[in-house]
């Protein structure tokens, strides 16, 4: 892709059947639907030819359209069940936009619809990491609060407690354990051709873009919503945006 204009698409996938926070994708958050925050970020960062929102909900698609999404994709029912992976929906949305526009993209980026605390610099940083390293994919995550080598445990069938990942040598301090991160699902990036042929999160060369904990909260409960709302209110008060 060196020397050529890189063609990028952003997908945002949002089902209508949330269980933890019913209607969370269109729930008002500081005066606009939750999904609008992500659509506006995708549009504002200036990295994508098109921003496509995939959903089985007309209400979500309408909210995304009002926020500026370029393409509204009806997600097939089999891709919108409680047990369905998001990866087929990302592939479906990308191929639908390519079919409609006659364009084929080089890079695919998916932004989580309920992670509005990311910054535009996080999107740009993840895309830069993907393209500068030549990696097949990039994920985002935050430093883990618990280490599987030190203080994350499992209870076996025998009811005995063990470290989730016993280290090869004794570790006295958590800081001395290998670096571990919580995936925050905020941003995913892929080389288009590889992903279309083989949808995965992890490939042999997947890279991690690190985000701080305060930008890594995904709204999956009422508590999450309260925390996100508080952080955004403080951010708007401090920056005006």
C-alpha cells in the first residue's frame, strides 16, 4: 500500500436486543443517542471513505443516519441473535458497501457502538499501528487490574484454587509479572483481504494498541452507563467537546 492512497472503511455494529441495558444504543447520553457518539467520532477522524452502521433495529439505523453514517445496513436475522458473533456482521457490512459503491477497501476498522470514551487520537493511533507495522490486525486494550500470573485465580473441578497461569518462576510482586491487558473491544482493525477470507480477532501477528482504563469502558450495565456519563460530563466541562 506504500505510495498509494489507502482505502479504509469503518463499521459500527449494533444489535437492538441488548439485555444488560435495554435500548442502550439509542439511549440519550448528554443529549444524543449513545451510538451517535461513535458515528460522529468515525466521521470526525477523517480516516474513512465510508462509515457503515449495521443493525437489525430500524430505530438504531435511524439514529445512526441522523448522526451522519454514510451507509445503513440491515443485518440479517441470523447475524443478530444473542449468540451470534459480530465478525460475520462486520464482513457482511463491508461487502454490502463494496457492492453498493464499487469500491474495494484495503483496511477495515470496527468501532464498538457503546464505547464513547475513546478519543479521535485512539482511532488514529490504532490505524497507524496497523498500517505502519504491516500487521494483519490490531486490537485495543487497557492494562489489566488483575494478573493471571499473580492474583487472578481459577477454581478447579476439585474445588482447589490455583493461579490461572502459573509462572515458570515465583513472582513476588505483580509489577514483576509479564504485562497483561484487558481487551476493551473499542477498536478493531484488519487488512481487508485477510479478514474477508478468514474472520478472526487474533492472527499470528496481531498487535495491541494500549488505551487507558478511563477510555476503555464499554456500556454493558447500568453502572457502566453511570460511569461513562460522569466521565463525559467532566470531559465536556473541561474541553467543551
